[in-house]
């Protein structure tokens, strides 16, 4: 991942509503959430939600798909993984034992039975 790509993604997440939206989409993978439902769940006007979703989309953090009259948004988990790896790639100067606690804390979030505890 390039530095500017990471900066764009981090900048998109550096706003409360966009961060909450992205986290909500991650929790609702792989089904996604219609744009109107996102606005309702976060108590945001639809036009404001649309602007936030456009910012997240330009940053590569969300994808959208039209289904009939709705647009379904999903978190782009591939780009989330790339961003996370970019941030952690040189974790602790290559000392794996220093990063082990961080990795151990993230691991339960990946197990389906444990997912609820990570929300």
C-alpha cells in the first residue's frame, strides 16, 4: 500500500460519523446495509449519510451495489486488511515477540463464535 492511499483511508475514518458507519458495515459483513438503513441506524439525514459514504468509497473503504431501488453498502475488507498490514508491517522493528500481544488480542475477533465479543 502506498503512503497516500493509507493517508486517504485514515483521513476518511478520522471523522466520527464515518468511523461509526464503517464499523457498522464491518459488523454487517457480508450482507451489507442499505444506505437508508445506515442513515436511520445512525440518526443521520440521508443526504449527509450519502456524503459520508462517498468519502468512504473514494478512500476505498466501502463498496456499493444497486439492488432494485436500494444501494447496499459493504465494508471493503480487502482494503481494511491492506491498511492494517500497512500499519503493522514493521511492527516493533521486526521483533515478533513485541507484536504478539497485539496479534493475540485481534485473533478472537476472527473466530465466528467470538465475533460478538469484539463489537
